[in-house]
C-alpha cells in the first residue's frame, strides 16, 4: 500500500495517480467505480497493481485528508527514518507491506478526531465571542415617527445607511488579522468592501427599531449606543436570543412552488467566478497559514516555498471541486490562472 495523489480523473474510466511516498511520475490507472466520486488532487491510500497491461486498484481505498497525510508521514519517518530526521527515505515494497497498519491507523485516528471535533465545534466572531444571535427591539415612543428616528440615527458615526430603513453598525478597519478561533472553533465575520467590520444591523420595521448582532458583547455595545443617541424617542428594549443550532432548525425548507425566480446558471456562475477572481487576487499578497504566514508571492521566491504554494493551490482546487453538484459555480472555477500568475505551472501534476 502507498499514498497516492489523484488527478486527470475521467469518470467511470481512469485517473492519474502520483505516489507521494516512493516518488516517480504519475501513472495511468484504469478504474470504473472510484472515479465517479474522487475529485482532483484527492489523496487515497491504495494498492495499485499491474494486471494484463493495465494498472488497477487492488481492493478498496481510504480517503486521506491533509491531516491524515501528515500523521502517516510522521509514522513512516518514525519507522524508516533516522533519529531526528525530517526526510523520509524511500521504502522498499517489502517495507511498505510491513507498514500497512500505519496507513489504516493514520486514517482511523484522523476520522475519529474529525468526528469528535465536529461534535464539539462552536462558532465565534472576529472578536473571539461565541456566536449567539441577538435581536434587540426598541419600541418607538408615542408620537415618534420613523423619520424622527432616522434623523437621530444619522448622527451616529458608527452607522452606515444602506437605504431609508436599514443601517450597518460598523467597527474599525482592523490593522492586523482578526482574532483566530480557539482550537476546534470556527471563527468568521462580515466586512464591507473597504474592510470595515460589520458588528450588527439596524432596521426600522413598523413601530419598532431592530438591532441585530451575533454576540452578547456586540448586543450590549449596540444597545448602549442606540439608547444614548435615541434617548426618549424609544422605549425600553426587549431582546430575543437564539443560538446557531436554533437558527438552523428554524430555517424553512424551500418550497419549489413558492420559491422566487433563480438566477440563470450562466449568470450565477459568472458572478461567483468574478467574486472568486477578486478574492484570490487579493490573497496572493496576503499571509496564508499553509505557507507559514507569508504571502504566496513571497513563498515562490524559494524552491521549498514553491512546493508549499503548489500544495496550497491543490488544497484549494480540491476543496472547490468537492461540491455535491458538479455544475456548482464553486466546482467549475478554474484555478489555472493562479498557477500561471505565480509561475509554478510545472508543479501542477
């Protein structure tokens, strides 16, 4: 058994497999079943054997995540490498046969760990606060109109008006990176085009002013801001609190008969691809964790950095192509321009 990186997949027919342990050029493998689910740059542990002039997969295969791959190489270095050596010597076929349990255990421990982390995952915003949605409702005082409230809201510097009844509550544009989530947690935030963070939204609905935020701390800050500016224009607020799980459970199931018109597929694809172009072009000059917190343009200045950049791009392509719908705009996005931009097309194999 060895660890292979697959590419050039032809559904129901074949794939190219590159041996990540023993090296060498990719080989053509005839495969009818696995090619229907595998994606570009997936990694699998398998046995590839020649039969009547064709290479085939002998038996089943195990899908390997990047984390499982790292664990496998650590295990193989511990068996075949020299003390404190980070380089894995090329093992013989006989040695790989003896090391087969290491493949299984690396895959199993990674699978169990990911399952446990999924059950323990919590969500955080960019401030490191737990995501808990707060809807703070301010009733308008007797005789107060929406225009009265809107005029007062215009005096709050932290509010940016989107339309007659909707404002974004903004935070400062961060000078560095936002706080990272704790181990096992997912961190996310929303920003405006100029980089300003969106801490919440303010919206007029009838006789009520709604402040929506995604944490208790932001709700407290926003409430104090609203009360200080609006004063006697509104009454005492009421707050509704919902967790991520409650929000997901309350999400309505789309009704085909009542659903609104969808964008034509070609328009949706164009919009998504243009957005990704912009995002990835900006990313080329920003620190990337997989590259040691340096930008891709900095990484390609060294041979080792170019190899890491290739691994990073393969990771992006693999995640993008792993969509349930092969026609999803994310799945059809073409990353080849980034390889060309970085000048590492020769490593895309």
